[in-house]
C-alpha cells in the first residue's frame, strides 16, 4: 500500500498531522506493507521573505481577530502539538516562501525516503519548536546538514533555482488534480483521501478501509479486438508462444 | 488524469507500445487533461555488460528455437515497429544492464517531463534504430547530451552509483505492488491497468473508461468521531471558524 501525504512546512496542522498519522499507522495491522511518500504543497506560493512579524499579527490584520483571540488561537495549536508530544515555541513568526525547502526535500529523496523524512522532521522542528528563520540561507544550511544532507549538495540545489523545481510543481499539480484545497492531505493507494490533522484512529480506519478494498487495478482487456498484446517479461520478448 | 507507463529500454514492445499509446492518447477527447509519467522497470536486473551477441542467439540458446525461427521472430518485431513508423535496425545485440539508463532518466525528470521524454526517445532510438551499445560510457554520454542533458550532470550521475538509484527501485517496487510482471505496463489514475503493446484504440478505450469512472477519491470522513480535523488553507491555519 502507498500513502502520499501533501504538506507544507509552514502549516502547524501538517506538523501535528504527521505525528497523528504515524500513530495511526503504527496501530494498523499491515503497517509493514505501507510505503509513505511525502509530497510538496505551498500554502502561500507568492510568499517572499518572511515579514518579521508574529503569526498573531496576521490573524489580527487579515482576519480581524482581537489580539487576545489571536493569542488564544495560537495557544490552541500549541496545545494540540503538545498533545502529540511535539515541541511548539512561543512567538512563532509568519514564515516566508517554502519553495526552496520543498526543493531540498526532493533532493534528499534521491538518497531514499528515510533521508527525506529526516529532513522533513528537521524542518518542522526548526520552524515550530526552535523558531528558526529558514529563509536565512546559513540558518537553513545548518538545519539541512544537521539532518544529514551533504552541504555542497544543498548549496548546489539552492544556487540553481530550477533544481527540483519541476518536482515541486508536479506535486502541487497532482494535489490540485486530486482535489486538495488545503493540507495536510493524505491519499491512500490513489483511491482514498483523508483531509486534515485527523485523530490517529481515523488514519487507522482509513488504512483498514483501503486494505479491505484491495489495491488491485481494473484490467482493461483487449480480448474483444482479438489482438495479442505483446509484453516483455524477460530478454526473449519476441517469442511469447515459444516460452517454456 | 494521470497515466504511468512502466517500461525498459531493452524491451522492443515498450518502444512500440509507447508509439501506440501516443496514438491512442491523440485520439482521446480529453487528451489535454492527461499527464504522462514514465517509470522504470528492468527486465533483467542481474544483467551486467552486454555479452556482444545478437538477440537471436539468445532465442536459440535459451528457448530452443531454430536459427530460422529466431530470425523470423526478430523480423516480426521489426515489422511491428515499422507499422508504427519506427526505425528498427537489423542485427540487434543482447543489451546489458539498463539500471544506469533509468538513473539518468530520473535525473532528466528533474528538468521536467519533456526532458525526460526526450531522453527516453533517444535511448530507444539508440538501442533499436542505431544499434548503439549504451553500456559504453562515451557512447552513452553522446546519446544523453544529444538529447539535451548537460554532460557534467550526466557524468556526475554515472559516477555516483547511488544517484537516483532509490528512485529506480521505488518505481520497480510499485510496479510489483500493482501486479506488473512484464512491460510495457500502463496504469491510469492508479485504477485501470493495460498490459502490453496494445493497439492504439485499446488505449483510447481505456482512457475513455477511466474518464467515465472519474478520478475522484473516496473521502474517509471523521464525522462519526465528532472531531474537527484542522486543515491549513492559507497562512491562517489556526482559525477555521474565523475565516471570512
């Protein structure tokens, strides 16, 4: 089975949702048959450098909350994070563009899903627990190398703005095609969708449901046409009839 | 809609099947909504360097065909290729490992699907039309750079045996999970499967069938638990109720 998780580093419910999903997965009987594949999503594709203001400011200015309501909203998120055993710093600032972070995540994936996952966790920790500015290149490089990525490789990715850019955009296009309007967005076997930082048992239930449905494809046969459809199964592609 | 095509460069029916699929796609009314994504498959993961013998020799030695039967089988494949307007050289030799070719294809994809497609076509042409030995590094680099890939990037990929290796293995694992035992193997929206170099009209029909089914996900809801499932839709993740 294959689970794809679209998320953005700037999204607290992605941080929390990842932990909840992992608990739900741990409770799933066939967890060893599950491959998890994190995919890119930008909540604000037009973000530039971070404006250097607390997130609560935005809640006040953009959504008309009172400063007290804004503080309470951020405290609620912090409490949800704490409920999953996650650190969450006080006074988090509005994040800037996460495009480069997603490009670096794709670069890390070329070294395997574990390398990718370690970097994603490091980004979440840096942004939500340590309140680091990941739009500052030297800070970013410290976080990235701390997660096991080779520094010269990371610098090369950052220097070439097109490196892995298409991979990020492909992820985002697919999210849109699948109907995602927000994140975290979980897709199992491209057939079942779960939206949001659901409780762990919802993920377990979704995995159970997908498992019960089976991942098999509907085979589109050509029998009606009476044609053969040559397939290569080893080096001797050309002689289907002569196969032992 | 998303079509994934698993194939191997050493597989003549992948070469032919790609052309047939493209004709079938061109006849599909919603072709502009289709994304095609080629994926890696090795028919012979244990192949080393090419043995320097014609494919017909293998047909004789491994499958007990007479030399005349073997020649006739290879002529049949050449005729199928010609039927799709594809060049097919006479006297093709047994290919070696295609693992490095697949790694290079994944590297090309970081520059977009078009770059990937151009390289795949170049590999097929080199192997089937021009009868080049792609296991010879300098020959391979000429083909790769001829398809628009930067030479230093290609050399770096070839020098680092782990570069994109995991991406190739992931493709192969997924093919196995989806039930592919041979190639070409076509999967539409992870729901419909077509095996083999089918005639173009079968691909059009499969695309019609997938379109009619709709690509939508089955939403796994959490309503029964009575919980909310926080989602980030923009920077103001924490205040779903306050959204305008």
